[in-house]
């Protein structure tokens, strides 16, 4: 017997999205996964520009399919007074607005967070920008790569002399999740005082926060930490090592006890375990090359399965280095039934379940919308007549 559908904890909450690319769309998709109704307001002329990054997913862009499932698409021209009026009618009935338009765009339309909470006192309005208000960079456009560079994150990613951007769009995704947290906090506050909230999330501030450990090290030592590829500037040995059967294992230690177990039980090197130079984390970092060399030599003579079995038995963290193709077929995802089909205008596509796996509710996995797919239905909900809808949207 199929278990009954249990709506998520945000069922009954309506979130309006003025969004594009990744950060705000991920924020609102997260809220939608938890049960909120998400109405995505798009420009009738092309919509969210991420729709057009590529066409690899049944004719749709991979970025767009990833972060826009479960939403309703309402096509409105907000530069048309009638479109802006329809938006305000929608906001009068909504609980939250999340936006990440170009710098100053919401204020020019009269729908910045502070402006909105004055007109719609119940509304939780959260805006994501690149650099936040009040600083010399506030008016600059900001994309994930640019913010990773500006915040210093790229300087500790890659290899020494060859900085890199983190593969996943970390500035976008982290900012989106902070924005979702801000919406939840605003909704919770409203339960207490009945009022809305106005909040701002700057991608630069988010990445500066994620740089916290590195910033503390540099402030208090004057040392600019260098990137270590698939390693860490803070702990040694810890990295990626080729195995005898052509794989790559990632393993290492995070404290002195683990180092002792790795040296004695995996490497069979009590001489390394007893060496005073390697007794502390600071000492091991100072002798990175020789310790990584010892681990690399053992791994090069040992197959992946043997390494992982021995590491698990010794309580040493380890993983296999995988490519995207290998993750698609990963047995751990398959065993835990993490894939579901999601509808799109081009047909159903596999998508991962949301990371929050709660026993008390079901995650929504509703379709990805076509541009303007829900325009007429939403406008009718707002009380517009068919004639008014036609005048607003065209024949």
C-alpha cells in the first residue's frame, strides 16, 4: 500500500520569486521542496536568462532544470504599470518575496525589501545581491566566479601558483541557502509579532564567512595559505593518492590519534609513528612532502579495495575519487533510492531528492515550468477578468 502524501512544513506558505541564474532560484526551490508554493515571476521576453544557458536536458538548460522544479511561472512585464500592479496584488496575498535582480533594479521598480515591507507589512522580503548596500562595490554586477575571486576563495582553491574556482557554484549556492534561512527566520518572527521582515544577503559576505578559518590564520600569523589541490593546508597527511589498480583514493588524518593509526596499522611504519617531528599537527604540516610521499608509496603498491578496507578497519576516513559519470551510477545513491523522475516541458528527467530527508513529511518533486505556463491561472486567482488578462498578456 502506498503511504499517504504528507505535505511539507511550509504547506500553505506562498513565496514569490523575482529571480534568475542560481542563488535565488535555489533558495526558492529549497522552500518549495519543503512544501511552499513558489510563484516565479518572469519577463515575458525570455524569462530567467538561465533558461537559455544550454539545451542539454530535453531541450532545457541544465542549470534551470536543477533549481526550478516545483514552481509556477507567471510572465509579467514589471515595467508596464499593469504588470507591476498585478505583482502587488500577488504580494498582498503572499508570505515572502525572494529576489536577486541586477543591482538597484528592485529599488527602481519600487519593490526593494524596505519598500515592500512598508507597502505590505506582513511580507518577508529577502534580497540577494553581489556585494550588499553601502560599499564601494555595491553597484557592481556579481557572478559566482567573480565573487569567488573577490572573496579570496579562489586563492585557496587549486594548486600553488594555479588558483582555481571551486567546481560547484559555491557563492551562488551558499547565498541561496542563507537566503532560504532568512525567509524561514522571518516567517518564524512573524508568528511572534505578526509583522514581516526585510533582509539582505550579499554573496561577498557569504563567501567571506566561508573563508573564516583562512582569514583567522592569516590575521593571526601573517601567512597566506596556499591551495593544496585535493589536500588541506591544515592537516597532513590528507590528500589524493593513485592506487595500484588505476583508481585514486582520498584519505588522511585530522588529529594525532588518527595519525598514529594510519602510520602503524595502514602503512606498517612504526618508525614514522614514533618520530618526534611528526608527533603534532604542526609538525606534520611542516613535513608535508615526506609524509605524503610515504602514503603515496604505500597506495601505489596497494589496490583500492584493500586500502579502503584497511582504512575503515583502522577508523581512517577515506573515499574513492569519482567523476560525474561515476556519481550518476553511484551504488550508494541507488541503494538509498535517491533518484526520482521530475516533469519538464520536454518530458520527465531524473532528479535527486532534496538533501533534507525528514520522517515527518514528503518532499515536493513537482515539474519544471515552461515560461509563463501558469500566467492565466495565477492572474485569475488574483481576480483579473479574461479581458484584463488578455490586455496584460496579449492575445
